[in-house]
């Protein structure tokens, strides 16, 4: 199977989603992909332990994609080797009444990773320029000044939100958070097949929601708004990566490999050294402890 180059998936110029493949054709079967993922998992886990001891950076992994694009299973498989203390997953659903008492970014600020840890956003702050744009009536729940009806939403409202998101990501990246954003690029046909499997296999019935079918009806709108958001928010400090998602095993490996390659660029992440005075007396401390037995 060919080597994965993160630059092949990184958004650096204006993209058109309809022209980007949703399936990456490679030599090798699922076992090959799983084996490669296992190796990267192990390396990422060890690297996160080092980052935890270094205590200077946090890592924010943002996952976006249409329903059934594989976000949940990707999180399970890519991060399962991590020490539980080092990774926290946040699934952002409809804002709670408490969250609606604050601005829309508040709950995302509250979920940012501590130094030395990973935070994974399963759906992210981008929902505020995606689902709310497809369903602008959701904005009314935010109780914003001057907006009583959908017709009151200003023309530059979404442009301003995208600028606010860019500023949010710039701020956190300048304060030690490494931001990686992944769009799991799924085809409409593959989504249809996955929804059918949820209905056909009894053990997967619980995953099916009528809301999935409702949102599928807005497929073209979502593609348009995803494309716009990605084009306007893929920056040097917070890049987007478009990952072909029709093959789940391959998508997981690509995401893991990209994270690993990016983290290798942070060569300052090292385990801290003991102070010189302690190093000089390690033998004394060992004898003290050995003599207690």
C-alpha cells in the first residue's frame, strides 16, 4: 500500500468538493490498512505520553462530515491506544438552555484541551455555519439582539461568523493548541448504502434516525456550505484536510497518519529532564529507598 502524504489531503488552495474523490484507490486489503493503523496508533499513544509530560501543547482534533461518514468509529479506532487521561471526546449536539445563555463559541472554549492532552470535537464549532445555515430558524434560539425572525438575519451574518471562527482558531493556536480539522468526504451513494444497512441489520437499527433522512434531503446545500467554510477557514495554523470517507478503514489510517506526521514537526516536544541537583544525587535517593525494605 502506498505511503500517505498529508499534503495530498491538506487544503491550501480553493477547492471544489464535487471534484475531489470520496474513495482512495490503493493496493492492499482491509487487513493491510488495519495493520498500518495499529502501528500508527501505538506511536501516537507514546507521543501523547511525552506531550503530557512536556505540558506545553494541547491538540484539538475537529471532525466534520455528513451523517454516517464514520466519525464515531474513527474516534474509537484511531484513539483506542491512548491513555484515557490524555484524550477527551466532545460531541456537540443541539445547544442546551445553559449554552444558549452564552455566545455560540462559549461551549467550544469550555471544551478546549488542557496542556498535554487531546480534545476531539465530534461535530464542531462549524455547525454554527453549516446546520444553522441550512436551518436559519435555529439562530432564533440564540436570542440575539435585533433578530426576531429569520428575515432579520443580516446579509453579512455568515461572513462575520466565519471571520469569528478564524479569529477563535488563531487565538487558540497562538496559545499552544495544535488545531487539525478533518472533513470526512462521503459520497451520497455511500451514505444511502450505510443508511440501508442500519435498517437491514437489526443490531444497527438503533443508529437510524428519521433526522438522517431529513438532512439527506439537504445534501446539496450542505455541500455548498461545507465547501465555502473549508475554503474560507483553512489556514496555516488551523488547516483543513479532506479525507476520502467511502472506505472507513482507509479514512481512519489517513487521519492517524496525518496527525502523526504533523506532530513530528513539533520537535520541541520532549520529556522534561530532572533538575541537575536531583540527577547528581539519584544514587543517594535509590539507597535511601532500598534501605527501607
